């Protein structure tokens, strides 16, 4: 029977849910709460937070009175120092899994390892990990020969395949020692594995999540790697239904900062629009 199938797990990951909870709790203490960058990659949720008094700022200079939330991605130690200097009260919502990567990187650097972070150079999480490890830490770059003993950590939202490939490339050179910490988040791995399973069961896949969400982009790449038609949309408004009517089974996968309500809305629109033959059975 044709149907719309929604991958499990979906909804906010532990770290994003915790960051939202801490920001809301901050409202009990401060009249206004700011977040350094967007707390989640979802416009609807951002609007709801803004209505409560939780708004993003791009720079510390834009923080007015109130508390400042550090997002689940974390931020460089210098930001905490700057907040302290400016008298800004900080609500640290750095995900504990991200904080662990930072402390592993710091420890490796302290033990004399050349720290290599496998991830996206310009991603805020990666910048924060590099800053935690201090000078000399660098983002993995294939073909680049490094010196001394190597300590590897991963951005929490990359795929384990990316980490394995990076380690294999590092082994192209001879180093006295390479220590690898698999710091890819278990929640991310679960979603990536679910995306692979789903892609194998359906004719095409809709990936839902912010365009600037690293883990959502990765899900899109993973589905594409399974040879299935895939589209990455930020929300229901971007759904081109004419395209989806031709498929018998459509899968819906979501990134870690996409609320469950957004996933369910898209699944229902696909179903109601006559996608999957118009008699689709919605399966969560
Ligand atoms: Fe944390 Fe993993 Fe989410 S690292 S922010 S629980 S994707």
C-alpha cells in the first residue's frame, strides 16, 4: 500500500531541547533573554521564542539588559571572557556532548598532540572546539602533512563515514601516534542510520530542517548516496507538491533542530495532497 513514512527518531535532539528549556527558564530570572545566534534552525520555533522574549543577537554588543544563552553548539572561551568583561549574565546551554569534544581537544593539546578536528571549518561548533584546543589545532584537510603525534576529534554532526575517511587519509602519512576520539553524537548517528533504512524503503525522500543546519545537510547527502531522489526543505512552504505526486512511497526525515510538529505537518500535507496515490497511509 502506498504511503508516507516518517523516519524515527525525529523532533528535537536532547541538546536542542535542553537549550530551549534553559532559555525559557532564563525568563524567570531575566525580563529578556538573548541567544548568541539562532537557538534552533526553524523559523516557526524562533517566532514562538521571540514572542516569549527570547531573541537572537549576532554580536555581544547587541545584548541589552537580560541574560545571554550560549547555544548547544557552544562558543569559544573568549566569548565567555568577553561576556564577563561586559557584565553580561550567561546561560550556558552548550550541549554536554559538544562540551565533551571541547574538553577532549583541550586535553589532547595539553598532552602535546597536534589536534585535528574533522568537520566544517566555518561551523560555530568547530570554531569553538578549535578555540578550546588553543593555537595549533586545525581542521582536517586531506593531503596535508602534519607534525608530531596526532589527536583526532570529530564535529558532533558529521557522519561516521566522514570520520573514517579522514582517519584513513591521515594514515597515508606515517605519524608516531594517532589517537582518534569518535565524538560523533549518538543521536546524529541514529538519525543517519534511520535515513539510510528509510531511503531503502521509499521512492523519494523529503529532508526537513534549516538550510544552515549541518546535520540536516548531512542527512540529505546520505539519502542522495542511497541513489534516491531527495529534496531538503526548511518548512512546508517550500514543498513542491507537483513533484511528489508521482511517487508511490515518500519518506520524511528531519534534522535534530526540527520540531516534531513541522515533520508531522509536512507528512500530512504530502498525504492530503494526493501524494502516494491520494490514499496514503501515514506511518510514524
Ligand atoms: Fe548535542 Fe547531539 Fe544535539 S551533540 S546538540 S544532542 S545533535
